[in-house]
C-alpha cells in the first residue's frame, strides 16, 4: 500500500548493532493543503509525534512511521500561539489515519 503514496519512504539502519527499519512520511503537501499555503514549505524536521505504525509489505513487520513536517509548523506548535498550527497538524494526522496509517 505505501508504494502508491509518494510521500512515504522506507529507511533501513542499524542502531547500536540492532537492525532498525522505519518509514518516513513527508507531510509537507498535507500541511500546505490544510493551511492554504501558510505551512508546508521550507526546511523540514522529524516531528516528535511517534504515534503511527504501518505494515511493511516486504518483511510483514509493523514498522514505526516518523513524520517529516515543516520546521515552521513544528516551531509554531511549541510557540506562543499554537492554535492555528495545532488545527492544521490535527487535520494532517486525521488524513494519515484515513490513508491507512495505524495509531499506537
């Protein structure tokens, strides 16, 4: 399923001698869509949100999904007035659930 979505990439790594595979979901297009262009551009960071998992078709394992979002929305979430960015981020998370990502 994740091959149909160009926003998902699989990363394979070894951490402390242990194999660690995960997905990265690029949310920039969703941010841009739900914020009318205010968010979803510029530098990116990996969000602190680690609530999602997805089935890996290759290995049959459930892997963690890390969310790549714009630095602008990430900073706004922890800023003085996070209400607008909070709404946009929640809409993005709801869309991810609709696209088949499973919340922990």
